[in-house]
C-alpha cells in the first residue's frame, strides 16, 4: 500500500493505485477552478515547501494548492536564507522544522533520493512526516508524471490503447523517467522514443516498456502518435559543458511536423520550453501544455489533501534473510580427495571457486566488509578445476587463522556466485558453506552517484537492493554492476 508520502513512480505497483490518485485529482478540478476547497481540512501542523532548485510551475502550483485548501504553509525558494547554505545536513534542517510545527514537507532538490531518505529517517526517530518529492535531480518527478497522466486521461477519455511519442532529453529528464514508469502499469500503451543528440532512455527504464519505434531526432516517427510529449535538453545536469555544446543544436518541432501528425494529436510539454517547439505553434489548440500546468494545481491539491487527511507510515523494514543455504560438514578421516588442496592450511578459511582474477580485488572488498586482512591471506591464482567452475579456471584464497562473518561471506557471493566457504576450525574438520547472495546491502559500499543523498547527508547510509545481478540504490534509484561498487 502506498504511504501518504510520495517519492517515486517506482513505488506504484498497479494502475489501480495510479487511478485512485487520478480520480481524486479530477474531483479537485472544480475546487481549483473556484480557487478554494469547500470544507475545512483537519490537519494539525504546517506545510513546508522547500525548493532548493529553481521552479515556477511545481513550486507555484503546490503553493496555490495549499492556499486553496486553506492550510498554513511556508515557501522557501533556494537555500540562501537557510542553514543549508552553511552545509547543514538536510536531516538536521528538517528535524528543526519539525520542531517548528511542520508536518508535511514538499521538496525539490538536486540531491537524488532525498525525499525517501528524509521520510524514512524522520519516521525512524519518531517524528513521522509526509514528504512529497517535487523533483530530485535527474531521478524522479512523480507529481509531474501524475498530472501528465491526468491530462492524457481527461483528453483521451482512456488510459489504454494509445501511442505516445516521448521526445527530447530522455537520458537526464526526470519527468520522462517518472512518466515512463507509470505508463508501464497500463495496458495497450505503445511508446515511440525520439531522443535528441543521443540522449537516450537509460537501460533501467526500458524493461516492460512497449517501445514500438525509436529514432534519434526522427520526428517522422511521431506521425503514428496520439500523444506527443516534448522535453527540453537538461543543460544544468551535464557534468561537462562540452557535452552540452555537442547536443545543443536546435531540434525544433514546428508547424510542418505537427501538421504531418494525426489530426487529433495532443502535444504536451512539462515546461520550461527552450527551443524544442517553434513559436508559431506555441498557441495552437493541439498544444496543450498550459492545460497540463493548470491540471497541476488540482493534482497537487489532491496530493496535499491525501497526505493531510490520511497520514500513512512507510514500510521500511526488510525481511530477515536466510543467508546460509547449505552446510556440509565432513569428519577429518573421510576427507575426500578433492579436499586435499583445502587442507593446505590447518586452521582458518579457504574461499574456493572464486572467479579468475578476483583475488586481486579481495583485499579492497575485505576492507569494505570489515574483514580482518592482517592474518596472512595467500592467493592461489588461476587454479585448474574443470569439474566445478565453467571455464575450468578459478582463484582460491587461503586465510590462515582468519574467519569471516556470515554477512561478509554472503556479500562475497554477489561477486563470486559459485563461492564455497571452507571453514577449518583446527580440529581436523572442514565445514563447507554455501551462501545465498543477500537481496539488500546496507552501509557497505558507497553509492557511485555523487549527487545521491547517501553521499550528501552525513547521517545517511547506503542501501542497495540487488536485482538481476545489479545493485540498485534505494535512494537515487540508479543501478550499478557489482564490480563498479568495489573501488568506489
Ligand atoms: C520539469 C522539471 O523541473 O523537471 N519542470 C516542471 O517541473 N514542470 C521539466 C524541466 O525542467 O525540463
């Protein structure tokens, strides 16, 4: 079940959950038109709208929505007037605001995953507060995606069986990332991708998306679309200015392109516009981005209303995992021939079936895992073993008088899936242990994304969820292959 906070499109698990919000927002439209909500809302506390990154529409519509609902609120634009400017951690800042009576926090920031992190931490320390994400870096803009879907639903009368063309900066545009994940929950939606200058949709968003056509700057692909969603190139998110210079050529969707499309096509844009749409069609009735922005008020009225009237805590505890999958203990005398090599040491741990060359990374990994690397670790490189490992070559690590915890061994299994941990307690026995790789890794590796909240807030710990061999950061939601975590 969704909590009263709202962080990411990835939290939605069904179209039903999305529709509940769209229906609620639709009912708010008449109230938004009348510029006030007709009932008093029972909500103890104030709303803080903090927009650390620039915003006109999102900040303005949240502020308008709070006003129409008759709730007390404060807007802070930028960080100039706050202690965040003095490098205060976002969590410390929010705890102070909680003490000042704020019970709902609406945030826009360049720091990815901030909203989820803050809501979780506040709940953990007994200061539960609803947090609404108004856009975090290039990660998510869930409230925008919801108002986009509301607009499509009201215009087409359905959220199925249509083709949507998504155009522009698909790589860095957070509105695209959120919208795409919501679209996946509905059936019969075809997606046409038209990126500018190779700013392609990242791999992690593609799974489950019905992409029917894709072509760089190819506006002709849009002729089959019922909805066109244009976006600007996200200049401020380019790490190297030169990369922006390379793509900043002007891609203009103009009268000619629009007239080649279906007669009933609707053209949307989250705004701000740069040059991707020509001036002569800005006010064409097929271009409905102002309607979209207006729907943003009703949508945000409902999202605030929902959080104010039904505070629902988050579910953050992870289930305990059974790390050990088998334990095979053999008495000394019955030792099998193949254990001869393992018995090269009398007491300690032998890590067997490591991938070849992996041994060179093991010390770095042990440092992260807190494994003692002082007692000697003797590497055996490229040992032939045609029976147990594909490719017939493996590394082995002999750890004399050294033992590792179940948690560390299980994490090791993420890098060495065939790993067998041989524990030799020194009494002549060998305990062979296989571990199931954990599905959550907390606090071991730093997130490689420098703008992830876990690299910004001094209290934050990293948290990766392992999915298909990739580590997905719970906060910034980016995915990394396991080796890239090692030397970060
Ligand atoms: C978008 C954003 O901030 O991500 N704007 C908005 O909120 N309507 C789009 C953009 O900045 O390009």
